[in-house]
């Protein structure tokens, strides 16, 4: 069963680490990310949909800070 509710700081950090490893430009291009693999790497703590949505939120925040 996947976790529900707010993400912990540890989960967010784990997602960022996984995305930096899986994407060639450190998380910027994620069109070809296999979200099922992301969920698996997180030991199924979060679903693939949760990971995708959270990454879109996290990545948007990172971009906002850069520009």
C-alpha cells in the first residue's frame, strides 16, 4: 500500500536524488522518465502518479528560484 497525505522531507529528498540520477540534465527533462521505476526505487512508498505529480511541483519550485 502506498503512503497518502503530505510528503515527508525524506521522501522529497529521495525523489530529488532519484530524478537527478535518472535524467541526463539533473531533472530538467523528464518526458521519458518511467515513473513506475521511480516508484520502485522509492520502495513503493509512493505511487508512480504521486511521484510524477510531486516532481512537477518540486521542479516548478526549483525553476522559479533559478529564474
